C-alpha cells in the first residue's frame, strides 16, 4: 500500500506563531485529506485537497500531486489549535500518516 | 442531524469474549469504515464498505468481522477478544464515488481487553 510520512512528528509553538506541516506520500494519489484530532480525541476533517490550494480562516493547505506532497499551514496559532494533525490518502483503502503533534503554548 | 454515532464509548472485555461495536450514520453516506488507533500511532483501517451488502478488508482485518445490511449501520464484531485488540476504535463515513468527500468520524470506542 501507499506509504504516508508526516513531518515534523512534534512541534511546539508560542501562541501567535505560524507553522507548516508536511505530508509526503509514496505513490500518485487522487484523494488527500487533512484531519485534526483535538486533545479529547475527536477527529475533524479540515480539508479535502487532492490538488491545488484551499484556505479556511487561519488554515490553508496545498497539495502538489505530481511531486507527492501536501502542506498544511497554520497562521497566528492559538491554544485551541493544539492536538494531532493527520494526513490521509487514497480512496476506499485510506492510509493515514503517523501525525504531527502540535502544542501551542499561551 | 447526529452524524456518526458509535456505541458503547467504553468497554472492558475478558480475553476470549466476543462483542459488537455499533456504528450508525444518518447522512446517507455510501462509504463507511472502521479504524483502530493505538497510542502514538495514526489510524489503521480494519474494514470498509462502499455500500449496503459490500464489505472489504483494510490494513489490519484479522480478528474482526463486519457486515453492511443497511446504508445506515456498519457494526464491527470481535470474534474472540485478545489483549492485542486493546485500542480506540473509530467509525467513519463519507460520500463515495471515488472521492471520500465529507469524511466524518464518530467519537470513538475505547476498548480494553484483559
């Protein structure tokens, strides 16, 4: 199956800082999604982004499918952004990366 | 609109016992799936279904059975629980058609096998 690698594994920021999370995948894909798991375990879909760029408030994502990577940008981070960010690829047999654990300190 | 509902939220089983984790969605999603999440790891796909009457194996299917008799429900059965199945289980659903758009997770079931 497709291999999905996320970096960095851990990230600690001060409130207000910006960050970039990366997702690399081993084969061409037609489906890529970003999820946020909050400290209470709830998983929320952030972006469905098989290619191109999307923005939602302080978050934006870019996928370059031909180069097999996607980036998630978080601007002006807030403590509520803390948690684990996952990318996932493929359709029916979706594969998740191991995640980036983000801690935003006040 | 409840989204994806999982029951129970917590469960303790003894080794060798069987049980069924329930998952229901009210969004008329064709695609449903079950994942397990172990500490410090991402989600691993157990089984999935692209519609009623259709199921398939994911990355880690051994020890689990599923069925999809209706669009709304996708139960996960543990046949003979083992300590290695201690994990948090998530059910998810989405539109299908080759996009998985609208991917929605349930709140999870924390299972401990002793």
